[in-house]
C-alpha cells in the first residue's frame, strides 16, 4: 500500500465535506420529489404502482441516504480530529495554525496568513514549509 502525501492526508477533510454536501443535496432532491408528487383522485390506479408506491419508494431511499449521511458525518468528524492531532503535533506553532486554518477551516492561504497577521507572501512560503514539515514528520519512513 502506497503511503499518502501530506496534501492527500490534509485534503481528506475537504473531500469528505464535499461528499457530505452532495449527499445533502441528494436528500433534498428526494424530499422535493416526494412533495411534488400528487395523486389525481379521478385517475386512481386499481392495479397498484400508483402515487403512494412512488412516495413509499422515495421515502425508503431517503431514509437510507439520511442514515448514510449520519454515518459519513461521524466518520468525517473522527477523521477531522485525527488530522487536527497531526497538525497540532508540528513543532512550529505558526505552521500548525496555518495548516489548521487552510485544511480544517478551509480558508484560502492568503486569508489565513492575513488572519494571523502576516502577508500573502509569508503565507505562500510558510504553507510550503508547513507541508514539508508535515511530510517529514508523518509521511517519510
């Protein structure tokens, strides 16, 4: 098994967050479909497969997706906590704070640097150095 790079490890939070947002959109879409389906009383189907069947099928699908979402959120929180511990294990405090802001809070590097009281150039340089420090501590054998 190939070992992950620092950027791959740190990027896991963003990938999980995106996946969670997509699942939320799927659930919302199912909810919208269920509320848009309406029965037409003068055209009731006697053979089954009518509106209630479609709503029931969508409801089952929705409940399954909501359960998947709950599990995915829990897994992401555990992953996020693991990554925060790794970040906080860096010796240089500025690197830890910069990586936390960029990869956990998902701020742009220049905004993170600014919030820390540094220039954009410092942010770019420090980000590169922080990634190198993370790689050296956690990714190299």
